[in-house]
C-alpha cells in the first residue's frame, strides 16, 4: 500500500490503537499529541505493544527494528505518530 | 479417499446432512479470542439450515498432542482428513492464520482477514521478549530468532519447534480457487465488526457472527456448494 502523507499515517496509528486496545472510536478520536499513552492507558501494556508494532508494520508497509523501540515512542500520542511517520514516510 | 477418524475434539452445529462449513480458527492465542464469536456464527448458520464443524487442530485447545509436535503441514493434513471423512460437500471458512492451512484441493474457501505467517510469528516473538523483560531478562530479537532456528522455544504460551517456526516465517495464504476473501470494514468484501484477534480482553461480537453467517451462506450459494 502507498501512503500519501502524514495525515494518513496519523489516522492509521489512531485506528491501530483502537483495534489493538479495544477502546472506543470516540475516545481515540479525542487523542492529541500530548495524550499520554504508556502508563496512562491501562489497556496498553508491554504485551499489547507487541501486537501494536506488528499491526503498524502491516498497515503502513514498514519494518520496525525492535532494538530501536524504547519507552519514549509510547510516551504520548504525538511521539508514536512521529515515530510511525519517520518509519513509513522516511 | 478415507482417513482415520480424528482423535481431536470436534464441535458441531446444525444439520448433519447437506453441505457443511468447516471452520478453521486463527492460530495460537488468537484462536481463543475468536472462539466464542465463531460459535455464534455456527449457531446462526444452523438457524439458516447450514451445518458446521469446528475441529481442534492437533496441539491446540483441548488436543492431547504436544504443541511442539505441531507443524503447518500436519495441521493442513488434519483438515484434509476432516474433509475426506465428512461425506458431504465442505466449504472451509478460515480466519486470520487459519488461511495458512486451508489450501486443500477439492474444497472451496472463505477467508476473513487472512494474515502472513511472518506477522503472527513476529508478534509472538515480541510478546516473548516483552515477557522476558518483565522477568528481568534482556533478550534481543536476533538472539531469539537464532535460538528458534535450532531448538524449540516458548512463544506466547506455545512451545514451537524449529520446523514450525521455519514454516511460519514463509507461510502465505495460498492462492487457490474458489476462494472469497473478506476483511473487516465497510463496503464490498467487508464485514462490520471488531478485530477481536488483536485484543487481549476476552469478548464476542454478535453482529460480526451474524455477518459471517450471512456472507458464508451467500457464498455457498453463489459457488454452487448448496
């Protein structure tokens, strides 16, 4: 799949959070760059991160090197979107 | 062709004659997340006059076979045995990783959200690494991949052999007609519902179950299985 831009990546990250964590569409729609993720969303534990990374890879057509994944990318929604945009759009 | 009766548990619903749907659940942990919804879909098919079966794969669920003895090859063979023994036309309905073992000649296929083996394997390896980290062990993906090539490893609750891991690394849903692929979402070739296979919280989706039953029923008619 070809993704045209940053907005598409952000929408995909939102959809993956909704699907993997099983949280409301409305709640995910309200996430902004400052919304805290790891530690604030009880649904997001280290096991959920495993599925979330693979799902991001499959939907964005990118590969994540696990050694470059640290807690910072899950600190807030903005950080996760920036990480995905860097990987997916280069 | 006849095959020995399977020692594995088989859940059945609906009429015992006429065409039947053979459900293949997602593989490993994802199977547990879909079982209830698939049972609802079987009930809904029964209400539409269509029989269905849900066999355990050897090494999964209630099976007494150790998971380490499982390979995609023997899972595929187990499904072929069920079809050979069915004595009625069979449509194979697979979900997610079930699509990696549903390529059995002579049976039509219906697939929901088929997935590559490599994706399943990667999530299971990541889950293992996350579990190790919580236990204070620092395992890298490269170390785990190297280990899994030479010895059985426990991934997300399943002990998998090097043979199974080698097969998962390259497994893709086979292109084999007749086949209908559906995804979750809106529009043609899509069903409304939640991707329960991604979610750790146990749940069921009655709306998705009904949509599965309706779509399979229509596909059976259109590909002249009924």
